[in-house]
């Protein structure tokens, strides 16, 4: 979502969840209504913001982690340009509530498609909750291009899955409980105490988790951990190939080609292996 116009509800969920992880959260609860058209709510127990920070967080670039060009070489956070919240606030109704550990009370702010209200006191637990309602409601041409609730929810679930796997193996000691609801129904409840295989079993299936071969390697300044699917659980497309670089989901033609070559002779040409690859 950052850097361009917010594309769909899934991109909003991705940006808000990454903000929660950057804030040091150990629990994130995502609540969706009507595939994200009606409501996207992301609540965390991270560091939170005081009233001044809350007011400026929704302005473009104010949360940027980059001060010089050299900072681009050492990015350790998932968000770094500081554009996502402002992009989201320009196309939806937002209510943000936040409380720091040291603050006696919480603060909240409401924004309606870029029209910002003032910060006011309210009650809440430590952390931040951001509610995004009626995305694109003032932009009927954009809203018209949203797909069905099920399709949009599929995109949201995919982003949730990528973050659940990437954050779980990002080399940090951050234990992360994650919950996803749709229309009041719990879809996933992931415990931070799970290992990566258990998380794969919850997100995909026990069959996939049980048919993965683990391998690990350190070379050329990189640590590589891979869970490689046995040929008999191969798929008809490459949607089950998840590659993460420093906890961030990526797609890379060279890595995809390397995976295909590694399985040459073990799979039919029209089959794709199931692979979870974590590069640090």
C-alpha cells in the first residue's frame, strides 16, 4: 500500500500488521467484516503512541525510518517510508486509539478520507488499535473494482499467512500470538509458542507440514533455512512457494528458477514443489 494508492483491503491489513510488529507487539488481533469493505480492525499490545505521536503518525512520511541514503542499507523494520497510514487515511474512515505503558490514559483520533479531527482522551489497554471503515466509500469508481467479500478475504488471509510465517522466522526473539476473525468467526488462532512446522499445519494442513524436509546452511554471509516439500505433495501452480528475506515475503525469479532446478527429475514439468525458504 505504501508509495502507491491503497489497492484493496488486503494491502491495508498488511501495512497495519507490519506496523504492529515494528511496535514490538506480542499479540495482534485482526477483525474483518464483509471482506474488509465494512471494517478492518488491527489491535496490538505494542509500545503504543502518545497524543502528539498519534496526531502526526497519520501524516505522510512522519513515521519514516530513513534519514539518510545510508539508512536504506540497514533497514531492520518492516515499514520504513512512513507512507502507509496517510495513504489509508485518505480513502477511508479511520479511528486510531493508542496508549503507551507510561501514560495514565489512552488517546484517540478520527479521520474521514483525509479530514482529520483532533486528538482526544479515551480509555484503552496498552498498545494501538486502528479501525478502518467503509474503504473507498467516497470513491465509488474505486469501490466498484473491489471483488466479492470471499475474494477480498482470500487476499487478506494470504497477507496474514505471509506475515505469520515471516515474522515467526525473522531471527528476532519476538513471540507473536496472532488471531484472525471474519464477520465474528475465528479463522485462525496462532500461538507464538508454536514452531514453524506447527504454524504451517495450522495455516495450510497437517499433511503439508508432515511432508516437509528441513535443511539449513550458512554461506556467503547468509543463513538459509528451508522446508522442502516431498514430490508427492507437489501442486499445479507455485502458490505454495513462500520465500522470506529477513522476515519479509519476496518473489524472485532467480530463486524460483533455483527451486525448479533443484526438483528437476523429481517432478513432472507441469508440477510445482511446496517450499518454505527463509533467508537471513
